[in-house]
C-alpha cells in the first residue's frame, strides 16, 4: 500500500504523534479499567468483518466507488446483519448462537467471494497517504478527549448524578440481553417494543462477553462513537474542500460546540455521551445521504447499491426513527428537484425511495411502536396560523427553563431558535439558503450543484420537521439530524462568497463576526456544565446499598415489586442498576411500547395492594413476586412486617422476602 511516509514533514509527525498518544491513552484506560477490549473485539470480529465481507461480495466496482466510506459502510452493514441474526435466533429460541453466528457468517461470505477476493486490486482500494490522515487523527483525538471529559464529569461512578435516561437505557440493555418474549423488565407482561438498536448492540456484546451494563452505557461510547461520528462528518465536509485541516476544524466545531446555551447543547451532549444513540445514528444518516445524492450521477450509482441503502436505512430506523423519516422526506424533495432539472436519473431515485420506505416500514410496523405523547403548545394559534399550527421550542439561556410557543407567537422566535441550537452556523446557513433560492428563481446557475442542494434539503427538512412533527424536547432530534447539513451549508457560504461591492463585503464581514462570537460562546459553554450533570438523579447511600444488595444476593430471574413508581424522583434506577425484573417500577415510558396510564391502572392498583392490603400474600403468590422493595415515603410497613421476612434495611429502603 502507498503509505506516503516520505511526504511527512516535521509538523505532521508531531501532530500525528500527539493525536495517536491521546487516542492510545484513552483507549488503554477504557480497555484496562472498563472492559473496553470486549467492545473492540466484538466490533471488529462480529460487526466490521462480516459487514466488509458483504461489501466485498458486491464487487470491486462498489469498493472502488465508495472506498473512502468503506469503514463506515462495513460497520453499519455488519450492524444490520447482527440485528437480523439476533431477532432470527431469538425467534427460534436459540439466542446463545449469537456467540458464533456473526463470525461464521463473515467466514461464509469470504468463502463465497474467495475468487473475487483474490482478483481484487487492494492497492487501489486501500491505499492512502499518511500525511493526509493527520488532520483526521487530530480530529478523532479531539472528539475522543472531549467525550472522555464529558464521560468523567457526567458519570464517573455509580455514586454520580445520573440522568434518568441513562438508567432507562440500562434497563433496555438488560431486557434485550434476556431475549425471549421481550417482556419489559420494568412492567411485567408488557412487550418491550421501543427497540433501540444501540441497546441491542450492547445486549449482543453481553451475550458474547461478560460485559457490565454500566460499562456498555457509560464507557463504550467513547471508543465506539468517536471514529463513527468524526469520520462521517469529516467526509461530508471534505466533499466541499480539499483543505483537510479546515475540514477537520469545521467538523470539530460542529460536533463539539453547536449551541450557545449550555443547558440546551443537545447535540454535543447527546453525541459525546451517545445517550439515545444519537452519536451512532448520525453517521448512517450521512452515509445514506452520500449514496442518495450520487443517484444524480448515472455513472456514480448502480442498482447493487440498493442493498447497502436498505441496510443503512434499516439500522438508522432502529437507532433513531426521526432521522430516517427526515432522510426519506429529503429524498422526496431531492427526487422532485432532479426530475425537473435532470430527468434521466428519476428511475434511480424512485428505486432508492421505495427501498427506504420498505426498510422503514419493516421495522416501524413490526418491532417498533410510535410513542403516544402529549402537546406542550402554550396556546392555540390565531388567524391564518391555525392552518399552520406548529410549535417553537425556545430555551432560556443558562438555565433549564424553556418556553414552547405556538405558531402565532413562535414564528418570530424561529431565527433566535436557530441561533441558539446551531450557534455560529445559523446566520451563514440562512444566508446560504437565500443564495440558493435566489439562484433557482433567477435561473442563473451555470452548473447545478446537486450535492449542495441535497444537503440543503436535509437541513431544511430537519428544521421544518422540528416544528411540525414533534412535541416538547423530543422535537430537537430533528435539529440534531439537520446540524451536519446546516454546518456544511454555512461552510459553503463562507467559502463561495466572493464580492466586490463594499456594502456586500461589510454585510458578509458582519455575519462572519457575529457567527464567530456565537461559536466562541458555544465553545466556552461546552466546558461549563455537561447536559446530564444535573441535581436530579442523586441516590442516597441507602438506595445505593439496597440496589447493590439486590444485584449481589438475589436470583437473576427473581421478580420484584416496588411501592412507588417514582422513588425519590428517580424512575428506572432500580431496574437499570440492579438488572432485575419488576412488576411495575414505572410507567413513564410505557407509551413507547404502546401502553397508556389507563391501560396500566389495574396493574398499578394491584401493585399498591401488595404493600397495604391484607390480601398481599395471595396476590404475591398468584403473580410470582419474590421480593417487595419498600421505599420510605411515609407509608406504613405493617402489612409487610406481618407477612414477610425483612432481608435488607436502611434509612430509605427496606426489602422483604415473600418466601
């Protein structure tokens, strides 16, 4: 392979060594302290290897056309295969075979393609210039270091402040690790249908290696997310410039400092901690966009690409459904645009659209369930805005309070909203959109830039969907999807603007200066306070001791009941941290599996009777509850003391054995 070592200068060597040292130190620390070796072995042997062999089976033409994307495509193709294998094995009741099947599949694909493998020109496919790799290595080191910083400051130990969602995801991992009927460990009898594929990934690791859930949720994202998110965004920005250093800086800015409000820096905090799988969901969205925009070039697209497009959309839907919805919507707009300006590629794009819909529908109508959520509109829209009733979610700087406005009032807040969430990229992005729209209206384009238009469609789609499809804070997932494309458009505006008129130069300079100021504020705020480092989520020592007792002294399949669905304001902490099943720990997220509070009202009534009714022994025997966890909220323990044996006691918690 052509390494290009002779091209390395002293500066490249120094920066390269610094980057490798940072990457090596963080990797070694997580491997030594937090079972990081399990993640590395699993990712390469069980995911990347079979994924790459699948790509090899598509031929050298595919590998050559997408050689810069091979690592990402291999990972997500292998990810999709892993998910399919997991559900098929669970369906036939042989989930333990996940220990060997992915590796055997990779070997089988290699055997089927052996003649093709021997004839490949790997020098052409895998060659790279080491000097050109240094900016990306430095970017990767920065993202890993920042993620490591967030990880340590957010949740260095089980005694830390924990955001509720972390414990929810820990419970998801435990549910999926168990497999079987997918009974939610937090609500007995409820089928878990909110299938985060990220949790399924961790569950698969735990079925192969003895990995702790805590390490999966809190430590592994540093190693797993960093190369995926930095590589995908860097490649996206690189399509607009040959200057790798500038592209690395823009990518770092996008990933690390997108918001001027530390309390609403949702992309930074979600990406760097990978909470809700955002850090691993954005890369397949970018990969899909890359493949879709190539459909505008008849030579750059082949129908075999549809296989990879299906797998990418399949994984993306399971990781983050809103991202998949936004990609599909942007594809429709792109298809319409190309049908008007370049009709000979319409068949390609129509086939892509049908494949995207198929991948989305297969998951959405089988394994997933649309959450039933309420609306936070502060008031009804008035006048003509009743027809366009949407919400604008505007955080207040430096605190957790936020206001959600209906369209009548919120229309004026949209520019402010974009600045808050996109920081320094907001104004250049808006200016670039005006430039693009003006070019279409005046029809003065000498050569249409289909790549730029597709990215602009993605950015606008995410922003529009944020206002018309989602409610409350969940809406910002669409903003998260839009962020890479907003930054690309902003970067393009800064790059292409060439003016001679003094007035335009002044306006352009003013926009750049204001944007730089927003970026500086974003960078400062990113270090001030991680999003999840909040007062809520603090467990007392008595609670921590009770959870430790449950984990160390009870059977893995034991069924527990707890006397409140919101102990100390911390739902899901007991199930997530003790890794045990509960009759009804909390129904806060039950709507994600298709249930409402009314559906669970009878179960809540029965749960209460186990703690305060004389029929408690009969109920526990009928249901199969083995332990009762009484959290101190001022209620009486008379029924428990009379009928059951006290196993554990602290100031906050008592645990009784039914047997």
